[in-house]
C-alpha cells in the first residue's frame, strides 16, 4: 500500500471528496496525526484511505475552509485528479468571459 503526504497545494478534488466524506463535520484534535518529516519538522495531518493508498493530508486553516466549502459538482471529471489550486474557480471563468 502506498503512503502519500499531501499538502494543500497538491490536494485534488478526489482526495478532498474523501476528506469531506470521512470528516463531514470537520476533524477533531484526536483525529489529527503528528509525525516528524525528513527535515525533522513536526507535521500535523489527517488520514484518508483508498483501496491502494493512505493519504496523510497536512492540516491547515486553508484545508478547513476548503473542506467546508467543497461541492463535488463544482469540478468536471477531467479536473478530478488535478490539484485544486490549479483549477480556476467557476466565478473567475464567468467574469473573464464577460470582459
């Protein structure tokens, strides 16, 4: 089984959907895993699993806000594996088309 540490910047809609399904009301302190990375820095993360992968998603304020505002319908199937920070927000696309 693969183990992957994921930062907010690399978070995909697929992983975000797993997070929202597992933690629909957000996560509690007892669900946060703390560990030391290769640079000996303490990292806090929450865990989600697929059939073949364990994802440790780094905890941050941006993650909490993104989970709270997540809606799967906001993403096309082609975007589902792209990092969410690289996907333009729907409101941004509409504004640029009006200009």
